[in-house]
């Protein structure tokens, strides 16, 4: 990958994300990012917290989530 510096900590983070999210994830980025650092910061906000608060989930039957 050419957009990030060749650092072991960055490679380790990417490896951990592939393990944690084997099916990937989607980020709705409406505006163009000017650089990789800004894009990583934007995406990081969504990785740090869930899309919906856990207390709002009423039921989970492994096929659907009800809130």
C-alpha cells in the first residue's frame, strides 16, 4: 500500500482490522478527503463507537436486530 508510511505499527493495525472485521465495513464519506491522515481520522471516529447505542437494542435473533 502506497498511501501510508512503511511502519510496523500501521501494518499491525491494518492486520488487526482485517481480523476484527472479516466481512469489511462501510463508511459513508460524502466529501472527498484531501489526504490519507484526514481519511483515517474520519473513519476512526466510526470505529471507536457503535452506530446505535446498545441500550436501544430490544431484540436480536441472529438474523435481525430490533430497536
